[in-house]
C-alpha cells in the first residue's frame, strides 16, 4: 500500500488505520479485524484479548468462565514507579479483568475442553499467583471431567512485583501439567506473540502438544541479553516460531484461521478413554461459521459476562499463593 500521510495526522480518521508491527505498513483496521486480526500485507498475527481468543477458538456460546473471582494481593507491599496495588487497579479498570488470565470450560467442534487464555493487556500477561492458581485449578477440572487442557499463552514472563511468589508459580503450573499427564488427559499449549520468561520456562513448553502462531517471539530471555552473555551473534530468526519448529521446541505452527479445526482434531485424538461424548448440539451446528469477525468487532464483550459456574466457586477476592 503506497499511502503517505505527509505527517498531517488530522487527515487520517482516528482508529481507521493501524500500523503493522512486523512489516511497518499502514493497514486498514477493518481488513485486519475481518481476517482474525492478521496483517493482510505480511500475515503478522496481532495480539488478541481473552474475549477475542475465546471467540475464535471455542464453539459459539460454549464458554463458561471459572474462578473469575480470584484476584491478586500484594504480599510484598511492592512499590516501583507506583505501588503494585495501584497498578493492579489501573489494569483492572482498563481491561475489566481481575488478573491476566481467563479460564473455564468450553467446546471445540463439540468436544468438551478445559480452556485458559492469557490476556497480554493486563501487565503483559505476567505469571503471578492468580494465574498459577487458575492454571492449577483448571488442570484439576480437566482431570476430573476427563477432558483435555488447552492453554493459550502470551506473556512477558514472571510478575516481578510478586517476587518469589511469582517464581513459585513455575513449579505450580508444571505440577498442573503433570497432574493432567498422570490423569491421562491430554494437554495442549498454544504459544502466541510474545511468550517469554517464566511462562516459556514452565507450563507453556511442557504440554503434550506445543503449537505456535506464525512469527511469534518465543524464548526465555531477550536476544540482546543472550548475545551479551555468550558473546556470540545469534542466528537469523532466533526465538521465532519457525526457528523453534525447525529445532524441535514446537510441534507445529498453525495460522489463526485454522486453529479451531486443528484443535478439534487434536482434542479428538488426545481425549481420554472415559471422556464425555461429543455434544450433539455442536455437531449439528458444526458446518456453520461461528462468525469470529463479528465478535472481534465487539471488544466490549467481556468473557465474564456469560459466566454462571464461577458463582459457585469461592466468593470474594483472594490471593492464591
Ligand atoms: Zn504486516
């Protein structure tokens, strides 16, 4: 696209165009949203919030949120540029979430699953006590209900404001994956851009099947720090999905447009012998397009809206470390 705006910002209607992080081109926002937030120029996968991710992945109206009342506390009384409690409130106000992960049960092509997705809008999807607790409880749901566990990852790593409590979540989430494996239910992680730090170093890369979105940054530490440490230049494309597929960390790369189909096949393959049957209702509607684009265009819709089940869980805000 050969658009030049000549620096006159007032000529460009607000919010109609966005700049692609990858190719640098200015693209029509509607085109991006109608293609599941993928750049029409280069195929870059823009981030999705938790509601959008649920909408494009699960069968329509199948998601029931769990443990939505879990909220972080501030065990260290941590203050950096601002108190942790203020920061939490700021992100809660802007996202409508209590923390950086939404979990629950849902269906993919009629197969019931335990599903969790991180939301990078909330403190870069950092791994703290609430995320660790939600992942562990979701693994228990998967094991008890005999359904596969699917975790969509997008994270800047451990939540520094929770210090050692955050680091403990690496152990806890690893135990969650192990719980599924011992129970004989499958686990799948979908790594999106970016998945880094303690998230990569724990549950994100321990699932039975590890899928990545195209071009996602996946790693532990940033390339600059690694180069300074090992005093070597890193190869081209290091820490991108394609490089990691070639080197065996990732099992497959799946474009967003195919993810529901691929997950449906995997879930069918991975399901436990005593898994619940495929729901008839979803089978009937299988052929119809679930219209992710229309949900993508409705960012106001929060995943908590259709939640019934979480009301049965322990009420009130709590910490989970
Ligand atoms: Zn692009």
